C-alpha cells in the first residue's frame, strides 16, 4: 500500500471516529437520560404523630416497602389513638413508641410467619405489616403489635402488672378466665396483654367496634378487659 493510499485510509478512519463521537451524549444529555430516582410525596401526618412533619420517623420506604395514602391515613389514626391513650394514662406515648418503624410487605401474610399478618421484631425495632393487617378487624392487629412494643419498652411491666391484677396463673402462663380474646392468648400472657391493649385503644380509634375471633369464649369480659388494662397503664406510669 503506497503512502497516498495509507494517508487516505487514516483520514477516513479519523472521520468515522469523529462522527461516532458526535453521536455520543454529552454531559447534559447523560443527565437528561438518567432515570430520576425520587419518592412520591407522602401525605403529611398529624403533628402529634410526626413532630418533624413527615413520615420518615415511622415508616420504611423502599421499592419493596411502598405505602398508599389510605394505609398511611389509617396508620396516622392508629398512632394518634395509641399516643393519646398512653398520655391520658400518665405515660409518654411518643417516647414509648419512638425508634420503632413500620415495614410494608405485599401479600396476605408476613413472609416466614405462617398465618401472621403483622409481626414485630424488637431487635430491629420494626413492625412488618401485610395487606391483611389493613383489612382485618379495623386495624386491631396493628395495635396489637404496638402493645408488644409498649410491653417491651416497660421491661414487661405491662404484662406482669396486668396479669397480677386479673389473677392469671403466672407459673403456668395461663390467662385468667374471661380475660383472653384469641386462642393463642389463653396460654400466652404477653399475647393476652397485647390483645387487651388493642381492645382498649380500639375504644378510641374505632368506637363501638368489638373484635371477635373464631375461638373467642362467650365468657370473655370485654369491658372488664379494657378496665383492667387501663388500671394497669396507670400503675405502670407511677414512679
């Protein structure tokens, strides 16, 4: 190949390279083509619940944990009722719940927990909620898990005081007759306490609604359970 031919080929190659470079996006084009990662604006929650005006202190938002406005409105109502009730009994509701956050998991049940629709993890300070947690019993199960949080934060004083008051068999973990609602609570003192807590809060959150389970005994004393839990909260609040 002579010098003239070689020079022409080189010139042609440079021309093609220059043309290709012109097709590449510049910095401003790259910015425009890069998908924007942003979270949809969350509805503002009540000042009593969110002192900072947003939900970040209460919920986990990820691609797998997304929330609807209706779910957040329900959560806002529940947290408001819980904090208000605890405050009325002489406790600091926000402090007792602070640090725990809700994780949303699609599906009817929480993964890894057969038949459970709401689960609290005290090590991670998370409460995982499935679809059914928002659909069943007016949010009773969500409040139930918050009852476990209060029990944990009071070093189980809530359970100990409640069952001492109603006369449960502490040694055999048997809840006093008439003071349990759901079958697991018959022989699990902490479950019975969380149910009683939820029942008391429901009186404010959803007045007139009475949760009934498949195995709720006809002897269950709904008013007695609420009264006993209210007395318990007052006792726990005492220095």
